[in-house]
C-alpha cells in the first residue's frame, strides 16, 4: 500500500524528452497599426532657492518639536501605567483564587 508505483521501463519518458509538445506556428499580431512618435521631453523646472530659517521659524520648530515629544511621552507613560495596573489586578485575582481553591473547608 505504501510502496511507490514505478512505471515499467518501456513507458517511462527518457530524460531528454518532454511530455509537452512544443508550440509552433503561433504568430502574434501587432497591438496597433498607428504611427507612434516619441513624446516631447518636458523642460527641467527652475532650481529652487535654498531654505533659509529665520529666528522665528527656528523658535516655532523647536516649540513644535517639544510639544510633540511631551504629547508622545504622556501617551506612552499612560499606556505603561495602564499595563501596570492591569498586571497588579490580575496578580491580586490570582492570589485570591489560589487561596480559595487551596482551602475550601476553612471559610
């Protein structure tokens, strides 16, 4: 039942032959018969001047960066605090369940 079924040597294909016959005589028609001309290359845009910062824009960028850091820090700390409170409550529940299951007669 689990032995492989090997075909007899006279019907097995030889290593040099293929079981799929080659496709011959296929000619694809062209996609279209219209005359294609190359599109004109657009001119390069004019070079932009270098960015220049003023003291006011630097101050605004620093204030914005500080605000982003404070908001992201607050969110991450609150998420950490939520995880810590959840872990503590699960630990308390585990201790209470353990004490109830270990001493069922001492209530």
